[in-house]
C-alpha cells in the first residue's frame, strides 16, 4: 500500500485553531469573510499542507484525521471550518496537476492557500503552450485569502464535453463582492473574474484524472489514489457536522439553565419532556452522522472496494438531512430567544442549512447513484446464486 504522511496529526492542532476562529466567528458572519487571524490559525494548524505531497513538505495525510480536524474547527466557526476543509481538499486536487504545475504552486512551501471554482463560469481557448482563460467564477470560498485558484471550464470543440481545471495565481484575477447569503456568510465565497489570462499547459488538468484518482506521482500516496467522488461530499458535510455539534453543546448549556413560567409556577426548561426529547434525538443524530462520516473517511484511508463510492453518495445526503433535522429540532425548542441573530445556535442553524443545500449533498441525485449500484449488484448476485439462468424461489 502507498505510504501516508508521517507528520503530526492535523487533529492535534485543531483545538487551538477552533479557539481562535471562535473568537472571530460573529465578526466573520457580519463581515461576510474570515478575519486574517482566523486564516492564519488555519494555516498554522496545517490544513493547507495536509494533502500536499511530501516532496514539497506536505503531510500527504489521511482522511480520518482530516474530518476530525475539520469538525473540530467547525464547532467554533462553521465558515472557518468550511474554508479549512476546502483549502485542504483543493491542495489534494492540485496534486493531480503535471509536475511543473505542482512545483510552481508549492515552490515557496506547502502552505499555499488554494480556492476553487467548480461551476464552469468562463471560457477556455487553446493557445500556444497552454490556454487563454476569461470570464467569472461564482462561489469561490476564501478567495480573498487565496494564493491560487483552481477554475473549471469546458474544453471547446465538437464531441463529448470535457471539463478542465486551470491553476491561476492571485495576481491574475480580481474579486467581485457578490456573497450576500443567509448561511456560511463568513466563507467569503465571492466571484473571481479573469480577462484573457494565459495558463500554461503544466497548470491544467482534465477532470477525468480527479475522478479516477490517478495522480502523476509514482507510487502515489494513499490520499492521492482516492477517486474524487468517494470523498468530495466530505468537504461540505463535515463542516455541517462540526456546526451541529457546536450548536448541540451551546444549546445544552443554555437550556440547562433556562427557567420558564408554566401555569403560574417556575420550572426548569430541562424538566420539559419536549426539551429532553430534543436533546436525545439531536445528540443521537449528531453521533450517528459522525459515525457514518468516519466510515467514509476510513474507506478512503484503507482503499475500500468499488461499492464504497455509491454508498458514500447515499451517506453524504442522508447525513446532511439528519444534521438539518437535528439543528431544526434544537431551534424549535429554543423559543423566541433562539431567533436572536448572532447566537451560536442561530448561526449554526443557518450554516448547517446552507451547507446541506450544496449540490453535492442533494438527496435525489445521490440516492439515484446508490440505487443504480444496489440494483445492479442485486441482479449480479442473483445470477451468481442461480446458475443456468434459473432464479431461486423462496
């Protein structure tokens, strides 16, 4: 099996980063972007270098460590956890660039911050030695702090459309302030704009390379031999897990001290059956989500079989719905005070809903991926159990 990085676990530094980002969480929500101190804490914790190849000083780390650290940071600030998750995941994508492109990105060290525009928003034209890129790319999280951006565009020409990613340095784009949203405000997911920017061929890669998990290094580290579709949902659902966990802890502390007047007498809110039910159901939902996410990460770390990818699609979508239901339940039991803007529960409630709305976590499309695999597998198993074309009857 290919080696995994031997650097100190990312999760070992996540607690310190969580405390820093939590101090700036309310301000990030109001400013619609992270404070530079929060970004520095994420970088110093090792998120940017976690999946970077070891030859550039990176950790080439594992997914179990990754999800634990992202969930930890997201308890303090979901927006910071979202950006930490993306900075790490985009560096893993950059490891699939040709060798020249990798050297350029990490020539000054493994902590380059990389944002990405996954939705093709511009055009790419072939040029001598590379491509010319123009247009605008929306929803580029952390773009104000990024050193590089990976931007997608369709290759021109007849036949089947092919998606390509282009690595662009910070000086080649401008930022439009387009990020006005209900949740995950602090991610600063604004728009990157390019005007006739030349991108050499060494700084581009075909999406097919990501989908198959065929990194150019030989042999690849374990984290670079994982197909994108197995782990892509982890990037979005893990910050939601952390946000829901943080909301649960904050809500439990708050409601455990709250009193209410019912029928002329003062009672502890914690004595109400509805409160106890909300605590039990939401805490169980968060625990179940953590276990399922942990299994996906373990599959990626150990090289699970082909069935792990369609199952992960099902699990991403189910976990997203489960976490939304968990924070909804807490919010309903918080009463009018729970609607106050800026509280930890209210902000997490908005952030979890925003994360769960991501295209990668939509239930119907993910359920279809799993169902096609499950039905095909069932038919295969049936044929193997019933030789000569006959089916068994129970």
